[in-house]
């Protein structure tokens, strides 16, 4: 299981990521997650930067 903290910008791009597996940083997973893209998060009609967590099993 991998736990990650993602910072996603207003365009839906991952701009910062920290991933951990078995209590250790998982740089390989961080590099893979850096390539992910999301639909922008919308708050009150505007795209916003968000920080969120992700668990991969």
C-alpha cells in the first residue's frame, strides 16, 4: 500500500507529490504520480489549487 500527498494546480496538473510505502519515501511512485493529470477542482465557479491525499492498494 502506498500513501501519497498531492498538490494539484488550477489546471489539474500534479505540481508536488510525496509518496510513502512501508514508512519510507517511494521516489519511483512519486515520479509516476507526477505524470498524472486531473480535472481542475472547482470552488465557487473557479479552478483552485488543492492538496489532497491518495491511497493506492
